[in-house]
C-alpha cells in the first residue's frame, strides 16, 4: 500500500514538473489554457447549445426560418451601422379579440418601435388554432396590416386559406401588396419591375419627389421646360395642323394658374380642390401628347425612317415621358390628400391642418420598386393580424411571427441560415473527439509497427520501411476531399477519425523504429537473449 502511494506521488510530481515547464513559456501557457477551454466547452456543449440544431445541421428544412448571411447581434454595439436584429413575437389566445360579423374573427396587434439602419429581410408567420364546441375548423383566412411611421398603411390579404400550423413566408405576398398600393397611388408611374422581397420595402425609406409643397413649387419650372422642348419638336408643332401645341399650352397655362392658387390656399379643402383642377387640365394636355407619343412609338417600331425623323420621334417620346411623370405626381397628390382626410374621419369629419397636408411626401413609387429598400424607416410600426373562418367558432392557440433581420445570435449565420454559434460549440466537441481518437489510433499503430520493424531488422525491416514510404507519399488531403465529394451528405466525424490515422501513423512508426534500433543493442536486451528469451518477449 505504501509503495503504491509513493509511486502515485512520484507520478504526480513528474506531471507537475511537466506542467510547470509547459507554462514557463508564453506559447505553452496559452496553448494549455486553450486546451482547458476546449475541453470545458466540449463537456458543456449539450448545456449551452441545442442538440436539435446539431442533429439537423445538414437539413435545409430546419434552417429555412433563419436569416442568411446574418452578422452577430453584438456587432450593433461596436458598429456605427445598426443592423436589424432577428426578432420573434408570439401571440396567444389572450392577445386576440374575438367577434362574429358574418364570419368568426380574431384580431391582435403588435406595436414596436425600431431604431435600425438596415431593414428586415423577411417575415415568417405560423398560425395555430382549434375549433370551439366541436366545430371542425380546418382552414382560415389571414389578413396582415402594417402601418408605417410615415402613415402608409399596407394590407396584405392572403389569397389562399391558411391551414392549422401552415408556414407563411410573406416576401412575395407583401411584394404584390406594395405593387398594388403603388399602382393605386400613382397609375401613371412606369412600374415594370417585379418585387422579389416586399418585406424589405415595408421597413424601408421610400424615395420621394419631395413634399406636396415642394412639388407644387417645382412644377411651373418643369412645365415651362417641357413646353419649350415641345415647341421645338416638328411632330408636335405639326400635329392637327398646328392646333395641338396651342391646346397643350392653353391647358398647361390653365393648370399653372390652379397650381399658384393651391400654393396660397388657406385650408386643405381649397388645396385639394385646386390640385384636382390642375390635374384635370394636365390630363387634357396629357391625352394630346399621348396620341402623338403613340404615333411616334409606332413609327420607331416600324424602323423605316431617316436619322432626322428618328430624332424628331425620340424627342416627342421624351416630351411625353416627362409630362407623364408630372401627371403622375398630381394624381398621387390628390390620392394622398383624399386618404389623409379619411384618417381624420373616425369621429366625424375633421379638417386636416394645411401645414400638415403640405408636408406630406410625394413618393417616387417607380423607384421604390426598382431600387428596393436600402435604409430602415425608423419609428413605430403597428402590425395587425386578422384571422377569419366561416367553418365555425375557433380559438387561437398561438401565432408565431419572426422578422428576419441582418443580425442574429452570437456568431451570425452562414449562406444556409445555419447558426454559427451552434456550429462552433458542437464543432469544438467533434474536433476534440476526432483529435483524441486520431492521436490514439495513430500512436498505437505507429508504436506497434515501428517497434516490430526496428527490433526485427534485416529483410523484414526493409520491407516494412517500403510500406511506410508508400503511406508517407500518399497525398492525404486530395484523397480526403475526393472521398468527401463522393458522398452527398459528407463524411461523419467517426469516418474522419478512422481515415486520418490510416495516413498519419507512418511518421510515428519511423520515430519509434529509430528508437527500437537503439534499444535492441542495449545490454539488458542482449542479456535476455542469452537467457533464452523469445523474440516476441
């Protein structure tokens, strides 16, 4: 018992000397500290990371609700640019108000103030509900309304019904909502591009022509420039025997008189009335220019024209395009003022102060769709979720809403949306397992092989050395890459832990062989042979 205790103390003493020698060097101390950290992380992995995430690491289905290429959330603390952080909301039965107006309805709202610089990139919604009193409710309709800080209200009424637990990715549907809103606001805008991600535009600053007051002030100069260009175009001058240009000038001058009246209006009703009258006169001039534009476009399409005629046709098309943009602004201003007035009619008619009306922005809706959203519109957003069903009374169990941001978690995400923090934690554990297994197997194989080769010597040693040289010269990395590429799901870490020793034992075997060659000549080995000890012993 005493001898065992002494032996144990000796081993601990030697271990202490090894550790002391290791930490004397800065590199050794850092390496030892990292080793301790890696071991602790590997042990604690199940507690600080999700096993479900590890088990589904290669499953695209599992990670579909996560943002792609997201930066870590803590970046916002050190960066001047504030990235939108992926945010989850959960609405339960208590958050909904229920009613029956022809159909059963449940309504709940989320109000949140955001102060980011980069907009959200997606909205994922899950709806869970159940029937009441034996009602078999299997489908429902969902309507989502978002009120932006600038007063724009976007209502997304999904065309298809929603099954219980259905996943709803609202990028495309909100894209159609914004496109329809833009067309209703300004039907003259040149909207040809499709919106691939409407959620970004919901939370983005929209480009504008300026406020209503600024547009009114700029219009006379813009109209005079168009008239000047039109008066130089031979096609416009000769249209209808020269009467077209006079009609255009007459309508434009009449419109400018109403614009001047709008600028000195004392109330919103008067402002709206004069803008409407200006729009009416502009519409008459627009119809004449449209007729000329259609003719010029048809001639350009045919292609049978001289260089001089091409210049004339293109000039007429350009005049119409500029005039169409102004026409769209006035239609939009009329729609804005009409919608603004409706906002103040909840408790009877209440006139909007003219200073508020004049400061309302006029949106460049064509560029909203073409350019997309680059900057977050900061402020308070009100999101309303309205769920209806005609199949019977129901109750909401849960509505999950996830706004996908530009930032997520401790380490962000990769191109597949996978949480890099989860990958790092479980990767440390796997790397440690692979490292230990590889080291043990490589050392065991190399020790046995090198000992036998060095001790036996002669022809056996020569043959075994040639085998070592074969393994040393095999290119391990290309072979591992080829094996991994041949398997769609990649290689398991146990497979890697077995493959690495196959290519890694040869170096250890060489070192052990050189030691065995020395040890076979030691006196105690010779003495054992003289006493009749076998080769295996």
